[in-house]
C-alpha cells in the first residue's frame, strides 16, 4: 500500500444505521463491506471462507506493512496472536516500528451479528464501530484478521489519484497486479472506437493510450482515455486526459488532469506539480 490507510476499520456506524432496514432484508447470511477509496484486484472468497471456518464475528483484511518511527495519523493497526485473532486495535497511533497489520477497510460480518451491533449502537448512542464496539469487545467476541499481501492503493485526494495513476506507467508489477490477472479481468464499457492514429511528426513515449485518439504532437508519461485529440506542435507531459479531451495546437501541458470533454485552446500553457496537479473540470474550455 502506498501512503496511509484511510478512515475507520469499516463503514462507520452512522452510515450503517441509515440503511439498517435495507440490510435486514438481505437474504444472504454474510455481508462484505468495503470503503470506496481502495483500489485492488482481490478474490474475496478467501476472506469469506476464513471467516466461516473460524466462526468469526468480524474478519478484517489487513496488509502487513513495515513501519519505521512516525506514521501518518490515518493508519489503523491491528495486533494479533499467532492464530490471527485480534488482541488490540491502535487507532491513528503517533508512531509504529517493525511489521504491523494495517487495516484495509475490507471486512466480512454475518447479517445477524451486524443486526446485534446496530441494536447496541442505537441503544447506547454509539457512533464508532472501532471505538465503541470492537475495542470494547476484544477477547469477548471472535474478531480476526485476514492477511493480504497484494497490490492495494488508497485514493482519497487528487494528488493521490495522480501519483497512483502515474505509478502505473513505471511499475509493471503494480500494473499487472491490478489489471493483468486472467481470472479477474477488468472490464469497461464498449465503444468500438477505431485504433489510435499517430499522425506523421507525432512522438509518444511511455504512455497508456486508449482507442479512438488522434495524436499529432508530443505525448510523454501520460494516460489518455478514449477519443483524446492532441494537436500539432503540442507537448503534453505527465498528464491524465479523460475521454474526448481536445488539446489544441502548440499547447504545452505538464502535470494536468482534465475531465471529460475539456478543450484547451491553441497556444495555451498549463502546468501543475506532481503533488498538486492542475485540474480542468468537465466540459471546461480554457
């Protein structure tokens, strides 16, 4: 995992309370919950089977990570015994050293136990699954971890989206772990576009380019979605351009993210920084 792990160990109790009536109508016996900011390609069957085999109340997926001193305050660490039973939870610790289990915000819980948790939370005004439920019941309830050592990225800011996307261009193992698993392919909506056209005089280096693009200028270290057009004389480096972005002639761009259907006029100069990329809104013309 790059950076730090965000948020609660699982979905916050307040969010679960809001959909409690819907949860109780689920026919399945077990519920897998995950935050929306985690990027991974995981077979969840292993997590579910481990939970069932050990009769656990909650099983949380963790990634063993090596820490050295101070860490960012969003990390949640789980101490365990030799059987992967949780013995302690450190919520946003000030520091950590050695290999620790960092929570990945993916977990499995039975519908019946979730119902019990929500009833207790409503009765006592609890709002935190981590602090109000789990930490008070360690040793009384069967809480476990399920170690995972594959690729896992957290994206909850524009800068993290940019850095993770750029890493795909240079890190083959990361790219393969997310998009190259034959038994778990990643699908997208079919558009049946023509292959990308590289016009005479264009130059492309170390970039991921979808179908339907037209390139007349220079593109380096970029990710181009479908239908992007790069004008003659344009120099586009370290950019992520969403679907149908149009870059005019003699434009210079560096560290830019454009949303869909953005238009950059001829001769424009746009530059951000790797830690703070310049962002162009959807349908915006500059």
